[in-house]
C-alpha cells in the first residue's frame, strides 16, 4: 500500500509523494493552489479566483484558464487530494492526503497532554516541519494571509512552549545558543530573554545574565516605551542576589492527570531518607484501597504522599487528585473541598456527596487526602461511602491520627534516622538522614556551611534533640546564620529540657515539634511575633498587600513587608510563588500562630480584617474582570479562592449578611467564567441569613442561586427564583445586575419558550444600559445574537454580533470580545464556514487566555462541530471528549447535553449506529434532544439522523439501544461517550 502524499505549506507550497517533490506548475498554478489550500473546505467562486489571480487585469480567457488550471491540479493532486466543483465554485478537500499544517497542529495539541520529555520531543517534531513562513511568497495575498498569520502565530506559540520545556529537560549550557538566536529573531518576546538570563546564570555566567537583563530593559524602553514585567524584575533581583534557588530546575508543567486542591502543598524541606517508605507505600497501594499515613506534625507526611502519588500516577487511568484540608476551618465544608479539588460541581437533583460518588464511581483514580486530623468525624463516613461504591478508587490520606475505618491500612511515618548516641566520627554522623537534611538546609541558608570534624558532634546533638523531625530540622537550620552551630546545640538542649521534653514516641515527637516552634517563635522580636500570629488567619496563602491589610489590628505601627521577609528568612513562613510575591504559613506553624492570636485576644479583630480585605478584593476583582486586565484578575481570584471560602464562612458565623452577600455578588462572574459553581451554594446560605433581604445585593444573590439551578438543569426553579429576584428589586422593572433577566433568557430558551426568552434578553440589554455597563451590554447583545441565529435569523444574528463587538471594544473585556466572535461565528456557519471557524477558534483562544473556561468550552463545542462538517470527524471527536468532561465536571447540565448531541451526529455520520441510538435514548430521557438552543437546520438534521438510525438498525434493535441510553446515569453516559471516542480515534491521529 503506497504512502499518502503530503502537501506542505509551512515554508512554501510543495507536494511530496514517495519521498520526491512533485512539481505543481508555474507561479499562477502555485498561487491558485495556495489559495485553495488556505481556504480548505470553503467554496470559492470562479469570479473570486479570477480576481485573486489577476485583480483588475484579468484576460478574457481568465475563466477558461481557471478551469484548465484546476483540471491540471486535479490530475497532479489525485488520488490523495481533490478539488470538488459544483454550481457554487471550487472546494479543496484533503481526502487521504496529509497537510503538514494539520500534522503540526496535532503535534502541538499532543505536546500539551504528555510529560516534559515527551512534550519536548513532540514540539521538536512539530517545529521541524517548518522551513520558512507559512505559504512562503504567497503569504501576503488577501485570500491566503488569514491562514498564514494564524499558522505563523501558532509557530511562535509552539516555540515559546518548546523553549520553556527544554529548560526543564536539557542542560542549560545547551540552551544558551538557541535562546541567543531566539532573542535576536524575536527581540520583543520577553520569555526568550527571561530564559536566556536563567540559562546564563545556571552556567556560571552571572555577569552576562545581568548584562542581558540591562539590554532587555533598555531595548524595551526604546522600542515600546515599556518596563519589564514583574517576573523579569524578580529574576534579575534573584540573579543579583546570587539566589541558589535559581540553580534548581524549574518545576515541570503541571501533569494534566493531577488535580491539586491548594496552591502550595509542599514546604521547603528536601526529600531525604524516605526511599524505603516510598517503596513500602507503593507496594501497599496495589493491595489496599485505603491507606493513612500517620505521624506527628512536621514529619513529612504530605511530601511522602505526593512523592508516592507521583511515582504511581501511570497506574491510574483517571489520574490523581490532591485534596488539602489544612486551611478548612469548618468540617461541614469537607465534601465541598473534595468536589472543588476534583473540579466537580454539584449535579441536578443530587447532593454534593452523591455527585462526588457518581463522579468517582467508574473511575480508576487515586485520591490523596491531606491533613485530615481535624475533619475525621465528617470525612471518615464519606471515605467509607466512596470506597464501597467506587471499586477502582484508591485513597491515600495523611493525618496525625487514623480515620478509624475497618480495613484501613495505617503507615506510621517515623522521623528521619539520627546518629547513634555517643557517635563522634564525622563519617558515621554524616550517614544519618537527619544530618543530611539538616546540613543541606543549613547550606542553603548559610552559604559555605558543611559537615566537618569541628562541627559534626554539635550537628549530631541538634538532630537528636529534634528527634529527626524534618520541619524541626528546617527551623533549626534557619537559625544558624545568626547564632552558630554550638550556640544552637546548647540553646536547644536548655530550651527543650526546660520545657520538659524527655519522652519519646509519637506523643513526645508531637511535643518536640511544638516546643521547637515555640522556641523559634520566642526568638522572634515582639513585633515579628504579632505579625506571624496575624498571618495565620490566611487560608491557603497571601500576598504582601493582603498581609499589610490584615496585620494592622494593633496600635503599634509595623513594617509588615520587612517583617514578612524576616519571617521567611527564619522559616516561619514560606515564599511559594516569587512571581506574585505569595507566601504561606505551613500548617503546624499556623495552628500555633492561631492559638497565640486567640490567647492574645486579637483573633476576632484579625478575622474581621481578613473578611473586609477579601470582600474588597472580590469587589475590585468584579470590576477587573470586565476590563482589559481580565486574565490578571481571574488568576488573582482563583489563587485566593480558599481565602474567599474562609471569609464567607466568617460572614455566616457572624450573621453578617451584608458582607456575605457582597462577597457572593462580586464573585458571580468569576464563578460562571471559571465553571466553579460552589459560589451558587454560598448564595443559598447567604440569602437564608436573617437580615439578607434588607441588603442591596439580595436580588443579585437570589439570581446567583437561580443561575445555579439553571446550569444543573432545574429550569423551573431557576425561572421562579429569577422572577423572585425581580420582585424584590425595589419596585424597579429592571434589575441592577441584569442577572435575573439573563437567567430567564437562558432557562426559557432551554424550555423551548423562545418568544418569552427573547423578551427577557431584550430586558437584559435594557438593564445593562441603565446600569451603564459596557460589558453587560456586550453580553446581552451576544445572547440576543445567539438567540436570533438559533431560531434561523442568521442575518439579524450577525447584525447583533457586530453591535456586541462594538460594545466589547468599549468595555475592553476579552470575554466580551470572545462572546462577540462566538456570536458572529455562529451566525456565519452556514454561509462562510471558513471564516466562522476562525472566529470560533479565536473566541476559544481569547477565552482561555483570559481564564474564562466557560466561553472557551462553549466556543470549542462549535469549533468541533464545524470540524466534523468539514470531514475532520476524528479531530472533532477528540475535542468533544474534553469538552464533555468540562461540562460534566462543572455540573453544567445544559451544555453537557448540547455537546453529547453533537457527538451523536458524528457517530451517525461514521456509521456507528447502536452507540448513536444509545445517546439518542439518553437525550430523550432527560428532555434534551431538542430543548436547547438549536438552529432549525440542526434540528432538521438531528431528526433525519434519528429516523435513519431507526431505519438502519430496525425497530427492535433501535428500541433496545434507546432503552439502554434512557437507563444510564449522567456519569455513565459521559463515560460511554468517552469510551466510544477512544475506540474510534485510538491510533487514527498519528
């Protein structure tokens, strides 16, 4: 069997067949070919081709020349590619042939789903396909430039990602030359300068790294009038300070199979002396469904659990999820924290616990539950429920005490081995894991420190006194810079003896860490002690601005920033993200700080400052989300989600209805855009407060609760709550937020009450205009456009999309622009599918860059549909697998079924009949076969597909398949869809 031909456009048009270049013809033939390929799948009229080839100087024979040129091209391209002619013109189709541009895009997509080394290999292969600008000399022709620009930009994106991953997988010396070349070719792309600075520093060329930083600053100021980003400035400062942290390889990109429910789970301690524990636990997980690692605080339970999880991730097809309970104050929120970490939202007519159980049921996954000791009463029954109904689930917990469940495998984690008593030989002392850890941390904080004959006995004594507990060793090592090893040894001896530390075993070791924390705390200056205690109120982490706001509850003026730096230096807090100056208090120290804050009588005041700061941050974030800085604010709100959760709990406990409702109202757009509907449950709790109805935000928060019902498919309750929100809006016919109208427009459309839905979309626009919100106006116009297109009026839909774009430009919001692109792309699908695809792809990309998962997934739903219409069924199916999973995890009932309906159509097209009939049964059972926004042409096509299924399968087989689909639960349907996609696409995409 011969190998299909490849048509190359990544560097100029060439046809390759059987290892040889096949001539296409002269310049006109090559231009004609470039136009047809650039507009692949689109019908081009003869008049348009004549204009493209000759502009205003076309000969009389132009039409005949086009026809003969196309005829010659057909014979050259056949049988791998085809040019189809009909009454409307000519259309290029790939057929069995390969386009190098498509191969490039597949490799780029694959690179984002694999581990770093494989990622680098895929990007190497993808970039190796390029030999110059896309479409070469014809790239600037109007009919070609759109596709050429898109591909060239993707090449830059791939190069960025390649450079980042190669810095993680290659020696920095091998990257210096590559990065110098990239900086020369793309002087305004900051990432190459940053990586070059880092590579130079890591190869011992600190002065050169600083010189290149200075060059970049000057060039940026001269060329663009800009300053370097905070990330570059931070890197320059670290290079100037000769920060040893820069010598470590950057962390690899997050593994898509790992979901972590907290921004930073690990402290700064190294992973030393735990290989036997890792091996033991890996073996145990093969046999045990529930394993709990127990031991005192600071012994390294979390680090061990994550190391084990990382080592066995390939054993779990559905990945690893990490749930961190350390910052959770109220055990009642245990299930919600698990759901958030799993990226799963509550589903229609199910509790959050039942939703998690359904999600985990058929999966083969590992759930890491970290720092469970304070939530065991609530967590233990949940764990017991999950393990009994989820046979493929393994649970690895860390806790100071077991969960107390039957069959629980308990791994008691001992501290690191310390030198034997009486040992005075440096070599023998150095073999101790505790000593190895202490020396490594001491060297990091006190440059030049090492184990010598002169200090080995004192080091050994320190490690024995601290029982080999890693966190205790870390805190002690941080003191070497100021007091020296001999003073440290004698000071620990006196302090621990004075505190009565004489026993050993688990309880004694718990006392050891407490005493060591207290000893470190006592060595702080009084102002530092108060700052440290107040920082303990943060859940998950904090930045300097938040610290300055919360650490102001005393009458004594303090330099918070300076004290934070000092506390980092003394290992009382850790810097977890230099790029955002974000810090965290590790849990054993946080508990200590909160206890002392309470005993000092300052806890309530600090908690109040925390609540006020995060209500204010949420309100500033709401404004920021509708601005050009949307991506920055989306990331900022996401980083502090644990703090928002804690602040909302504070408001509920204090019966502070105004604060609770302000928080929910401000976070509503973030929740919708990030597909995180936990906030809709906060809306329910907030509106139930006694004084809630007296607050200005009450109607908006009622509408947030209504939106939660809408996405979960409870349409009638959504409508009822939205109407109630309008009734309590102070007698106004319009709401202040336009959210009740938005809910009604969406829900009624899905209930097939189209005219009423359109009425409420009109009201939504009026509300937004009354409020003077350009972003709200753009959103309303986008909804109206989609509504008109969905009922068959594409012209009106396109006009409204244009108005939405104008409003989006006024707002400057990326989400508004993405929505306008989506609306116009939807309106053009039937008349200009090529342009529609570009608009929809841009909507998805802009949404993703802004942190808007909702519009990204919504746009991709249409992108994959268009791909399927253009014959790229396999690529479309792969895309739908991810989109369906996004909607399912988000609990977005309506969009989940919309995407599954599109998969049904592709299965029918491919002749996969029985599975298609199963999906039809599922859609019909939940009332979603035609109840969503569905264009007339699509409704007709779907009806025809179902009729064809019934005819081809026969009444009996069709009915059996439909009954099967109707009997499946949501999770089973999603699993069924993904299995069908995997079976169809496995090995098909190269």
